[in-house]
């Protein structure tokens, strides 16, 4: 190999630049490449590394595809589906304070092969463009520009992962149906909004168990350092952080080993254990000081991700790949982002990680022959060390001490705006609407109801809800003003995340089970949970109520948790949706909860619903009957109009995912006219 090519290639491999090479040459008393010559050779080597990295990723994709076909993992279109691990990496360290890296890379690794399938690289700086702009040149010099990002550095990861998912079919002939990753980015949100494989294909997310446990311990540590709580309790929590983690790990291990239980039962059992776990460690002062409420709120994230804890998956393979990248970019201590050198070094890391023989792969590509004597000796020695280390770890597994995590909170993410693709013609749109509605009408409603009884644990439940209006939205839609834009509502229905974690929501979920038990005790009847019930008259409307012969709607208001009784709560304006009539409280007919109940009754063809308001101190039960005139006058037409004119066009021809802009969602003509009238 040419000595200059070999020297530059070595710099890429060991993570040094021209300055370090020149200094090393000086100590060895050898002539060194000039900076200009180094850049010229580096450009030549970069092309070889790029081609080799692409070949390695294609080989990994072919291997993943073969394994998926052998295991029968195919979607309805016959395309192999696989599980992947994804994570992001940046060109500089933030130290939890400065998130302004000039470059970043998002990697996607196959779970079976443990090899890189895709890396999306983003650069927000080009030194030639910057100098030209500073000198106010009219024309920029001709150069290869790697500048491809103008937004915040924090959103490079989400956009890179989305690109990998969007190109998976074209690049590898694969679909990624399951993603293992950490919970510190908005990757899941971007994928849910963009739907790279269409509305009917749901990408399942498994949270890395290590990140869940680290986040749990970190937030407990932060809480224990809050001086507004008693010192004795704070010291106790700090001394028991590992115990808190161990409780969660052992609970997950217990349910993971259960054999004669279904997955749903395991999830429910683990969630119950996770809710109770903090109470086994806390001293009484934590209850009186209000600290226990904060601890339960911290533990709620584990409860939400109980299924991920059962899966017992980690994103360690991505962390390992990131460490290889860090080796090639000098541990993030040098700036390689000026002229695309960061891209080359990340691609070099791909070759090194996938092949485990970077020197051999690049040498054979450059010279069409194997490395020389000393190169082969180095490769042989490296392989020997790798094998010995692997054997040693299997024979003598180390019990490593867990390091304390010092992480601050998450960072918000934003999207990339690509050019907007043209709409369908009005005739094509109408044909698509008719076809879609016919498919809804042919749906097996009994099968859907039966298979969605697990509700949030059922993938079908989410998929069927996405293409229909559900009762919880009826009030908001029916009460919309005629000149109010539909874009926010459509976005919230189709793209907004369902994982809302507030104190009031968490409180409502915890108390709902107690409320149902109390109602069953008073009524002496068992309340059964239903799946998604589709309205027989309007197949685009649906509801998921409780109850068999009658319906049960439960509300556990966080605001009224300390009130003495229901009337006192209403008079104190803690229950805005109720009014006092005599010695009882009644649900206001103009409130969205009333619209929700009417929608549930219409969809299920039941006549009566018990509206229950429950707190630890009191319970209110009101019988509400279906009002046909209310449905006909205030609900039927607005719901049909909104679905047909606002929601359905976005379902069959999504505009928001193209540029991630709410403004791209279509506004119906009747709303546009009303908005114009209001302005005038």
C-alpha cells in the first residue's frame, strides 16, 4: 500500500489527525505529509471507507433478512420483519449543559446479528461555506459540502433513526417492527407521527431495562437531595437506592420465570408489584411529609413500562458501537466536523464493528490483496486477545459494581421539514374515501371487540382506534366552534402520544380499580371490561366502555381527593363538570363527559350508564339514560362532518408526516369560509 494512504488510513483507525501525525513523525525523525497533502489523501481514502461501510451494512441486512425468513417473521405483504436496537451519538460531549454538537449520528443495529444496518449522519457546519459567508463572497468555492442539517443538535438522533426506518425496505428489503432503545429521546414520537410503514403497521417500542433502572435511581437521588423534605427520610432513601433498584429487578425476574400465566397476567402482576414496591422501604415520615407521593410518581414510569422490564432487553450493543465511534473520533476531544471527516470516521467505525477486521477490509479494498506480514500479525494477535477475553468472561463472570448515574433531564426534539408532496386530486380523494369506508363497514366488529379486551395491552386496540373517532373525543368535536381550525384536533387524534404521565392521570389510574370494586360491592353485580365496540350505525365511531347490560363510567378527580363529600366538592368548584340538585350532584349536560356517555350508549345500544365519581372519602353514583334527541340535535351531524371532512382525508393521505408541520393538515372548505367571515 502507498505509504501516504497507509498513514492517513491509520490516522482514521486510531483516532488522530494531521497535527498528531506530524508530531509523531517529528519524534521518529521521519518526513510528514503537509496539511494539503493529508486532506487530498484523506479524500481518496474516504471514498474507499464509504464503499466498504456500505457493503458491510448490506451484508448485515442480507443476514438479518435470511434469519427472519427462516424464523417465519413476515408481515401481511410477505416482507421480513425484525427487531432492531437504535441510539444516537454526537461529535462532542455536552456535560449535561451544552447540547450544540456540530455533528451527530443515529445508528440502527440488528438484534439477531448484532451488526450495524444503518447510520444516519447529520452535520450542521462546513468550514468552506462558513468562511465564504464570513468573507461575504458572492460565489462559494466548488467543494463537496457535507452540510445537511440546520436545526437543533438534539433532534439529530430522531431524524436519523426515522431515515433508517423509512429506507429499510429499499435498502435491505426489511421492516423494523420492534425498536429497542433508551427513553431519553423523542425517537418513538417521531416514528409514531411519521408512520414510515403506513397507518396499519405499528412499531413496538421496548425500553432498555438499564436506562429504566438508571432513570429510576437518578430521580430518587435527586428527590432525596431536595432539602424541603425531612433530613432523616432523605438520608434513608440515599442509603437504600440500590435496594429500590433490587426490588424492581427481583419483581421482574419473578414474573419472567412464571410459566403457567399469560403475558397479560404477568404484566398486570408486575405492575401491581411495582406500585407496592416503594411502600416496603419507606419510613412513616415519608407519608406525612408528602414525599411518598413523589416517590410513587417516579415509580409510575416503571409501571408504565412493565412490559419492557419483562422483555429484559438492553441497548448495550448500540453503546458498544458508540464506543467504537468514539475511538475513531479521538474520544470526542478533537473537532472532525469541519470537512466531512466525521462522516468518514463513523463509516470506519461501521467497518470495524461489523467485520472486526478494519485493517484487512480497507487494505484489500485499496490494494486488492491481504495486509503484509506485520499487518497479519497484528490482526492475529487482536483476534487472539478477543477470543481469550470472551472465554475468560464465560469461565469467570465478574460481579461488577453498579456506577452511580449523574444525569439531568431529557431534551425536547424537533422535526425536519422536507418539501411537501402534492395532494391527490379531488376525484381520487373521493374514491379513496369510499373504499376506506367500505373497508370499515366490512370489519368483523365481534372479533375486534373480543381481541381488544386487553385495551392498552392490545396492538389491535391502538390500530383500530387510530382510524375511528372514539367517545372520549366526542365532546371536544361536537362543541367546536364553526370557525375553529381542525388541525390541532386531527393532530392530537392521529399523532399525539398517549403516554400522558401527570399526577392527576396517575391518581385516576390508581383509584379506578378501587372505585370499580366499591361499585360492585354496592350494586352486588360484576362489572366486565369490554374491548373496542364499533357503532353499528356509524362504523367510524367507537367506544371502550365497561359493563355488560349497562355501562359504567368512572372518574376519580385528583382535585377533589381531600374534599369531605360530593356537595362540598361541587360548591368549592373542585368538580367543574357537576352541579348540585337538591341533595345530589348531577353531571352537566354541556360537559364533554356527558357527550362521551351519550356516545358510549349509542355505540353499545345500551339504555343506561352509571356515572361514578370516587374518592377515598366518598362516592357519588348517578344514573344517566340515553337521550335520542340530544344525540340527533347535538352530536350526530358534527361527528359525521368532522370525520368525513377533517379526519378521513388525513388518514387516507397523511400530510403531517411529510414535513412534521401541523399547518400541512388539510382545513375543510366550510371551516375556511367561517374563518374568513370571522376576520371580516
